[in-house]
């Protein structure tokens, strides 16, 4: 294989009660990336569309990951990389993770698939560190594994793939403003009460149980975030209105995607997901903030090859 | 039905990563309780064996629960209660919960079963409040539901019954010293870092996932407690030696049962549970502390009627 084009999905991390531990990939939007082998053993970013990102290969998440993989395998080729970004950085939809995870997946294909999904997640984390300042795994693992994933631990890294109930849909609204992950982290309290930790933990347990048993109402009752949402929602215009509108329209829950400003809702069935989209639209149409809305099944495959 | 005798099992709460949220019942030990209807509309405790507990019906966990249920239903009978305690108070094995949950179960039978398991858990919490100062639900729900349970939330109370892998055994060592729940609570820090909260939460997610998928190794890797064990283990003589001996003998994990001093280990299969028991025995035999060891399958039924 001399070249590969892929679709690397946008991802929702945190998922209310799953702060820093849970994530899932969506179908409706993601980056398109092409990687071409070159004889010359160097990496070049030949095209970036849709976002202003560094072309310096030591500063771009995709090329940093690719470089680490070529170095690790002592590969006898170089790469030309084209990035078509469909999700802006600072969206809360794992924009850098799409690039990092996409690069890990694509370069692995070009190398003849020497690496496991867990190893690809480790490589992708290098890109996350360059792009966000922290080698978080939730978004990249969601893109690589597909479906719902739990980052069980970091030392060692362990990813648990969770089941996805058949009728689970997601509606995402992405206000076109930027929130830096660092800023979203800075508004959180560094410590929390044990009581709140137990609440969050028990809700995560409930959500995971609901995923295994297709219990949509248990999923709904578990989509509660006492750690991040109470503090981060002030960064997101009209958060309470959006949440209220989503729940009123039948969403199982509404929460902040990653560190925002994107908001996600989980819904049982496409019809409700569409109703929630209309409700989100009607809230934001009354403001002067541009926004995009995506309706999608949970993406259970993760990154896909679109063309060789 | 004019009288009922029951077996109300001992229970393990917290379960390492499941601090204040998870619990399970064991088969090997529990209280024997008899409830007899009387014409006179009053409650009397006619026998208490195996522990020094109040016979004042407003101070005894079992009678307090029974009284609340008779009052709630405007019952036209009274009760004579006999308690044979097999687990001492302050054990960490849900001694008061056996009494509270047993009373809720038995009185419900005598009333013609008007109440759901969730309602029985609510009644049993009244006994926990009298006995421990706090209406915690993890032990009583474990006894009432059987198997592994998750206290998903308190407001409203929600109990999620989790599956129990077929080969899961538990070995418990109960050093015959008393630790008051209040004291065990007082050594905990009131707040924890978000990083620790996420670790605990992710491990609980891993454990629950392991229970659904019969993944014993995932269960093992998830039996980690960063909230309570680091602080409470100093209250339990030879904790590190016991834990080490259990793990060396093949236990999936070893942790503090409730607030101690009892320690539990989960094991895959009876043979390993027996090996772990021998290892525990050899540690404590070298000390001057009396102890009891129990080997048991997880009790999936909860409280049982032994005789009508």
C-alpha cells in the first residue's frame, strides 16, 4: 500500500458522569486525511484545509504521531500528509484527536499493521500532548476503537470497549466559538468532596450498566455530571436553555462534549434525535452565534479507510 | 403466616473501587432471625444471642425497622423478635445491616409482601441510621437484593443489580477487633483530587464491565481503592501482609470490607479461595489476634426463609 485516505471521526469525551474516563465516536462529522509514502525519508504536510494549524512537522499533531511511528519502526520511507479538517480546534469534539488518531491508524496501515489498537492509542497520545498540552487518551481511543470506550487506567494504559445499544443516537450542537482545553480545566476546582466523587462514580457505574443492558432509562438517569458541568457551563452561552430544550424534546441527557463549547445529547432513536436537533436549533437561531448541528448514530467502527 | 425464620447474610460493602456505592452478600455467614406475630400490638425483642445489643425497641436496628413497617401499614398485630447474631457489630461485614434488612424482609413476608425490594431497602436504612448514625444503603441493599449491587443514587434511592460471574468466590478474614464506622470515616480526607476521583471512577467502571463480561482479569485490575484504603488500612493490623499473601495466592484482589477490620478477597474458583484462606490464616496465626475466616460463593439470592 503506497497511499491511504481515511475518515477520522469527531468524538465526544467526558459524557457527563464519565469525566476524563469515557468517550465515544460519532458518524456525522470527522476529518479526511490522506497519507502518501515517499521515497525520501522525511515527512511533509502538503495541504491543510478547514483550520489554521502548524505545517511545522514538530508542531502538528498528525505529523508528530507519524514521525514517532516511522522512527519506532525504522521505516524506509517518508510521508506526504493532507489534512481536511471538518471540525475546528477548540470545539470539544476532539479535533486534534481526529488528526492524532487518524495519523496513527493510517501510518499503521502503510507499515503493514504492526501495532495493536492500544499501541495506536499510545502513539496518538503524543499528538494530543503537542496539540493540547496533555496526553489524554479518551478522544483518541474513541476514534481508534469506535463505540463507547472507558479509559480504565493510564499506568498502564487500559481501554475497555463498552457495548452500544442499537437505538442510541447522538445530537451535537457546536457553537462556533472556541474554548481552549486549558481554560476549561482552569475553571474546575482542584479538589472535590468525597460525596461528589461517589455520586459521579455511581452515575458512571449506572451508565455502564445501562449500556450493557440496553436500559435507556438507566442511561438517562445516569447522565449527571457533578464535577465539571456546574463550573464549565458558564463558559458556554445558553447552556441551560439548550439542556432544557433537549430534555423537553425527549433526550436521555444533555451534557458538555469534551471541554466544550459543543454540547451532546444522547437519544433513543432517530426521531427523537431529530426533535432534539430542532430544539437546539430554535434556541441558537435566536442568538447571534453561528452554530452547526450533527445528528448521528454512535460510530461503532472508529476510523475508516475511504480510498486506497 | 404467623411466624418466620430467616437467614440474613453478612455483606461486603465498598469493594475497593466501589467506595460507598458497591456491595455484595456472602453465603458463608449471616444472622438467624425469627419473627412471631402476636395479638398484642407491640414489639418485643425476646432473645439476642451472639452480641451485646439494645433490647429497647427504639434503639435496636431490627425492631426500629419492624416498628416503622407496622406503623406504615397500620398492622393489626405485634411482634416477638429473636436475633441470633453470627457477626459482631463493628466487623465491617454489615452486622447491623443483616438485622435491619432481615427485619424488613421478614416483616414484609408477615404482612403479605406489600413492599418492593427498593421499599424494603428504604425501611432497612432506618435501622442503619439507628445503628451506625447514617442511613447508608450499600449493605442493606446487598442483603435484600443478593448478588452485586450498585447504589446508583440516594435522591431518589436507586439500586442497580449487577451480574455475578459463575466462578466468583470470596474469602473473608475477620480479625476479632472492633472498628466503629464513625472512626473509620474520621480518618478519611473530606476532599480528594479530581485525578483520584477519576481513577476511582474508572476502576469502578472497569469492575462493572468485568462483571458483565465475566472478565476476571479486568475485575482483578479494577480492584483498586485510592479513596479509603490508603487511610483506613492503618486501622487494620497486618493489612499489607494479608493483602500481599492473598495476591500471592492468586486472589483477584484484596480490600477492606466496609470500614473494616474484616478484609475480603475475590477469587476465581473455590480452589484459589481455599488457598487464599490458608494464606490469610498463616499471617494471622502468627499474631495474638483472634480471627475468623469465611469462604463463600457470592450469595445471589440475598435473605432466605429457613423455616415457617
